[in-house]
């Protein structure tokens, strides 16, 4: 049967049927088990909320590493799973001053599915969530005086005269959480060099066991399906860096008729 007859978008790559998150993951010794899944559970339909994730990449002895942390077992969404730092967009993210604007090609990519104002808020959210969850700041000095009032989430960041360095971000993918999950997000995945971030890595109430993991070993950890797919994209981009002076298309992961699809956006 053709994709058109199945009601699937042209050019879609089918990643498999939706079987929930009931796969068994063999964990390295000492790792926390995945003791809660969504298999057999029913949740009301939810509209996806805008969210942003930041993948920090560094090289140690020519071996790429990414920063991952483990979500607490009490979280309703992805408990005991290793993920990149990130979270939903807050209202204040649209008005936070920035030290450097988005690269114009990155801004254009974001605006394929967001307004210009929302595009910047998404980028700011990625920087803020990374700071909240890991202590690392993708920042540069802010021209002029810092804001007179600093939200708690930015304490120790904006009040130091620093502001988000959005020019360090590259947008590499977008993914929409499938229906039937306790939370749904329309998530943008940004990537940046670890050398552009400052601060010391620490755990938080959102992420525990925050650490650098070799890219070729990251799949040994209990990961959400989408994190594994994004790791594959990170590996491709590290091996074949894109031309930042030219526009490109990025993967879009969505679910249609309970089938996981990879499109281009």
C-alpha cells in the first residue's frame, strides 16, 4: 500500500509502530532501572507545548561526548531516563535580554513552525533550562546594565552581567511527542559546543547523575526513543559538520496513525 493510501506524508520514513515505552533496557551495573512505563496506561489527549533542548558536545582525545542527566523516578514524563537538558518555554523567555541574537539561518529554520518572537523564546528556553538543570551557562557579557529585576530562574546569570549567547546555537531537529503520553511537547533540539558554555556541571532537582557520556556509549543508558534518534543525528553532524553559511533542512519526528515518522523540515 502506498504512503498516500495510508494517509502518510510524502517522503516520510516510517520508524515503526507505536508500542509505547515498554521495551526492556539492560542497564550497566549500578544504574537505576526503568521501573515505570506507559504501556497499558491511558492519558487524555493533550496539545503539545513548545519546549527546547540543548545538546552540548565536546571532544576528549578526538572522541565526542554529550552531556546527559537522569530524570527523577517521581517525574510523570520519562522517569529514570537519561535525557539532554531542556524543558518547556516560559512566558518570561520572550522578554529576557540576549547578548547575541540567533544566527539568521537558525532563526529561519525555527520560523518554519514559529513566529520570530517565539523562535527567540525557544532559544532562550534552551539556555535557561540548561542552566537550571546543569549549572552551565551558554552566555556572553550583556551590553549595558542588567535588568533591574531578575527572575529566580536567572539568578546568578543575568545579575552577573551575562545574557544568553544565542549565536552559539544550531537547530538540528524538531520532534512532537506522540499522543497518549502524560505530557506532550513540540520540542526543538539545539546543539552547541561545550567550549562556549561556562560554569561547573552539577545535578539539580530536575536532572540527577549529570555527566559527560561518550557518544558511542550513550545508547547503553536507558534513553527515550527520541533521544536515541537525536544521538544518531548528533553523530552524523559531528562526523560531517554542516556549512553554517548555507541553509539546510532538519529532521522532524512526528506520529501519524500510530506510526513514528521522520520527515524533513
